[in-house]
C-alpha cells in the first residue's frame, strides 16, 4: 500500500489541501510547514504521482538538462548545481547525455525532448544548429545555456574575453614578455564559442601591451590533460633561448598537462617557466596552479533559478556575467634574467 496525502495529513495534523500545497512548494505555504511536510513525506516513503500533478497543473515539475558528455569537470560541477537548486524547489532533473561527437544528438533533440516530460531545458556548453533550435522552439519550453554564448538563447557564464585578459595581465605584470598560449577545440563538444573567445582575448591582451604573438607558440591543447601534455612537450623541446618564459592555458586541464610536460623536460616551475590556467579545477589547488577561477556549480544554480522563474511566468531577461577570481598560487613568478642581460650586467 502506497503512502498518500491523507497519511501525511494525519501525522502532521494538517489538512489534505495544505499538505498538497506544501508538497508542491506553493508560495502561500510557510517554509516551516513545507519543511515539516516534506520531512514526514520522506519518512513515510511518499512518492508523488507526476502524472497526476501534470494533469492538475499542466506541469511536470521536472527540468531537462542536456550535456555533451558526463565525465568532464565543468559539466559535473554545473550539473550538481542545477540538481541542488531543482531539489530545493521540489523539481526532478531529467538528464539527456549526447554522448560526445559519436553520440546520437539528433535522437535527443528530435525525439526525447519532444515528449513533453519536462517544463524547461538547461543546456551545458552547447551551440545549436538551425534544426535543433526549431525543435526546441516547437516545445515552447524555457531554455538557458550554461557556458559560452549561444545565438538567440540566454546564457549563464563568464566573460571569456575578460578571463584571458586577467591571465595575461597577471603574467605581464610579473615581467613575462615571451608568453605561449594553449587553446584549441574541445573534442567532447564544448561550446565552440568559448575556445575562440579565449584565443581572441589572449591575442588582444598581448598586443595591447606591445608584445608579439608568435604563431608557433599558439598551440592546440584540445582542452584536455593529454592535449596539454603533448603541446607542452612540443613547446619545451626547443633550445632554451627559444622557449617561452610563461604558458597561458585556456583551461586548467591543459595547464595540468603542461606541468607534467615541464617535469618530464626537466624544467622547474616557476623557475624555468610559469604556467597559468583558467577555470578553477579542484586538482589545480592540489598542485598549486595559478588560475582565473570560476564556479560552475553556482552557474548551475543560477540557471536553474532562471528557468524555474520563467516557468512561473517571470522575466526572461539577460543574466549578468558570472564572477571570476584571479587565484595566485605557486606556478607563476617573475621570469629569470635572460642570459644576454645577465652577461651584460656582469661586464
């Protein structure tokens, strides 16, 4: 026998209508009452009928979240933030995993999402083609993107031009003039705008300081640890006079790979080369990586709040850029005096 609203009402001493409103998180019910009812419901093993709720309100009390893959740091953290906010509001999360470049993206957009099992959609780091946008417009669901900008859709994310400016400003402020850059495309399907914006931001920041952008120091690290390690090995397999004094990476995962490459090349960090990342990966703190950190979990919570507000008839206006923070640790320092300058100083 399944626990129903009557059993919860009996235990709490509340009316069935009050219990029903509390379980739905209605604003007319006090927060203390909602907490009490949900606690008792959990203890009794109450399972709400989503079908009944949908018939009564026209809503599913569920939000779909679309991820390119499920095993990358940014996606996991952002997904956790979305889930936390949805649970707080009494909504379920329905996950659509596109499975990376080899996944069946068409099936997800043309079939799964059109079954009207959700009230809104949150897309993680995706840019949609014209057909996919048409499919989503057909559903009339509120939609928001976490990550880089997507034409025609609201997004929650950092200012990618600004984060690369912060990274270059830090390195240039330390005295670095020979700065390499690691970027490239994310093979797992990251929003394609992000790599381009971060690369453009780096080039603009370097040139605005009168420094040279060398194409042979603008490398593809594929936004991955392995890609960063390979690009770093290529950079460091050069004569000392031709090596950069600093490497600015468009993601912490690439920067972690560069640290490995430096160690394998026998280079000291930051003595021989400074290494800088962007994102705030938790592993970066372990190894002392200097980075421009963001908070994808907070972005997930903000995105969930935005679409839930829109479901309830709220505003669908633009959202401000997510905050970032320069976190200076032990992988960056002023460059060593160049050999020629040291020789001149000794004369």
